[in-house]
C-alpha cells in the first residue's frame, strides 16, 4: 500500500518536513559522509594560520604562569578566576557578565559586517575539525584516496591507516580534554596527578567527557554540528542584511554552466564562465553547492572561492566567479558599510567595553563583611560599659599581602574592647576576625547605626566601609 | 491503521532526532544555568545548609550534581514542548494550509 493512500494530507505534509517527498526512500538515508577535498589558496592559508594560532593559544596559554600562579585559571574548586594580574571572586560576577556581553555583541558586530567570519575561521568546531581533517589527510591521503579506502576491502593497509588515524585522533582528543579541564583546575597539579595516576574522580570524569566530545564532534559529527545542532547558524540571518559580506556565486557571469574545451570560446557555445567542474562542491566541508545561492549550511570558510579561483586561472578567465560579495553588489547596487545596524552594535560594544574599563579601574580589591554575634545582643562589662561582639570577614582580593587597620565610628566614645593592631591578610585569601566593641552605658541605650572602616596601612586608597548596629539596653 | 515500513522508519528517525534535539538544547541551557547559578551560590551551601544526604558533598561533586540537575529540568521542559507540538491535532506546526 502506498504511503499516499493511507495518510491524510496533513500527516503527509508533516512527514514531508523530514525529507523531501519526491524520494520516499530517502526516509532511511543516513546523512552521507562528506569527504572535503584539500584546497590551496588565499583563504585556505588564512584559515590554516588562524587555526594554528588559535590551537597554539588554547594548548599554550594553559601552561603560562603569571607572577607565580597560572595566568588563566577559572579555579572552580577554589571559586576564584585568575585572569593574568586580575583575580575575580564570585562577588565580581558583574565583570564576567560584562565580558560575556562583549563577546556576544562582538559576534553580532562582525556578523553584520562580514558575515559568518566566526563560523569559517574561529569557531572551535571548525578549528578542531580542521585539525582532525589534517590528521585524516596525513594518515589516509587525499579525498579520492580516502573514498577508495572506505569503499575497498579491509586490507592490511586499510587497517594500518585507519588505526593510525584513530590513535592520533584519540591522543589529540585526550590531550584536548586534559587541557580544557586544566583551565578549571590548576593544570600543573592536574598533570602531576595524571602521571602519578592519582587523579580525582571528577577530574577523570570531566577529562573523559571533553575528550569524547572533541573526538565525536571533530572526528564524526563535523558539519552536522553546524547543520543540525548550532542555534547560531539558524539565527545569524537576523544579523544579515543586503550589505553583509557573503560568499556568492556570480550567476549572471557563470550561467549557463557547462563543460568546454580549454581555449574554446565559451560565448560562441552559449556558455557562461562556470565549467561545471564541481570542485566548489567537492571542497565544501558542509557538502553544499554554493551555486544554488546562500544557504544556512554555508559556514563561509571560502574554500569554494579558492577552488574556483584556481580553475579560473587555468581557464585564463578572471577570478571571482565565486567571491566575497554583498547582495547589493551582486545586483549592481552600491554597498553601504556604514549603516545604522553597525552603529547600534558598535555603540553597544563601546558602552560595554567602557563599562568594564571604568569599573575595573575603580575596583577596590578588598571586601569587608561584618556579622553581628547572634547569641547575645549585648553584654555589660565592668559595671558601666556595654559590649557588642562581631565577626569581621576580610577578603584581600589583591595580589599582594596587606595589613589593615580598623576604625569604628557613629557613637560617642565607641572603642575596641581589645586593640586589634594591624590585621594581616595574605593575597587572595579570607580572614575571619572576632572583634568586640564597647561604649559607656549612658550613651549605649537603644540601637545605634555604626560604621566600620578598614584601610590598608600601606595603601590608603584600598579601604572599605561597612555599616552595622551597636545595641545597648 | 496499517502503516508501511517506510512511514514507521520515518517516524523512528524523527523520534531519534527529537531525542537528540531535546538533550542538546537542554545541555546548552544547563550550561548557562550552571554559570549563572554557581556564580551566585556556592555549591557547598548544600552541604552546610541542605538536607542530610548532602553531608559529604564536596564542591566538585556539587557542581556536577547541579549541572545534571539543570540538564534534567531543561530536558523535561524541552521534551514536553516537543511532545505537545508533535501530539497536537491538528498539527501545531503545519505549513499554514488547512488540511
């Protein structure tokens, strides 16, 4: 019984959303493996350079030290973020939020300006896929060799090539997982624990998880992450307009496409510049045909531009049949780089950047918490004096040791019951100090708002004021 | 209603795609929830102030537990959405034409 006769038109349409109805057998078709062809050219070199720099930064910065501690460490176990000279505490989440806003708005800004630059050059998915593809080329050979190898029987050579590739992939994936976790737990002690087989359970779990994610994403899922999993790929079109740089095929120049002899005159044969060699399709990491127009699968890696330019050179035709262009330019209109959208994104970016610079420069690397003793409101001492107990929590967020002095004010003759002297707090640590204040009974009756102030003895600009209460009978 | 194997195959494939989508979108939202949540709350609070079963919880375990909790809640919401959309009659997401 055919599918059409059993199902209502609505049910059919619902199914048609899965796969085109013209070929019902494709219901079963798993996505076909894509063998991206190797490509050389201007954009390929730029991408290789970006990939090398980004991978170098990722694997390298983890080992960088800054004044005795790891330069970039989001120390989750200790709840402290080290960013070179700056140490952020959970109380400083504001800065992290600003940094994330800056990252998001930059993405919008560059997408509006130059299309999917991030996808094609800087997205970790692209970067690690390039790395894994490079390994694949070194072990299994070029595109045609890889296809032949996959189709052929399991010879000794195939086993050797495939297992070499898998070992290299697994090694890179494992090291990537280790490095990634090394940004969240100190990488040197993580390394020492690893070599002495004394890693903690959670460290092993996260390293394993991120290794697996790297291996799966860069080795197998590849373009499917961009096509099916990436939300950004779907909504980036909201940042696009007719002046956004996109990779486009010049249809008016290329069509009608068709094969021809080298040196023959295309015009007399009624042909456009496209020789239909399909190299642009073969090099595409997401397996699309750019000649069908802009598609959301296109990650703007520009591999098709490189491939087509090489062919145009061979055909002695001008380059740029496929090129970076804008919709306006393609239709013979002027492209406007300066446009409201860019100014809005740019202004947002500038505002967030200014906010972070201003607030960071005004930041006092000191936190004071005052906790009143909960057990007793007050205590009478030496007959005529009233005493209140407090606990001071002093957090030295600076990278240097400081000695702090305490002053209390807000009530006549308010004094410390015992002199505290200077309170020394090591860099990046918390000190809890029990402390008692006392005042004469005749002024102490009732509840009095008082002010505590600590000042670094060696740096008077590092100071904090905190309000609390002094309670009498 | 008799169904051809092709239709069953398509339905099964759609089910797996749905499961994948639900797990993936809830994973993304769990990551966001973990960053925001644990910036505000130290997971050790669970040990110090939470129920007795958390008495031996260290911070790393707290992060992991929190992440999986957020993931589960996200998957619940995401899964319910997909279920409601797919089980609607007439289909909630058709192409605009009446059947």
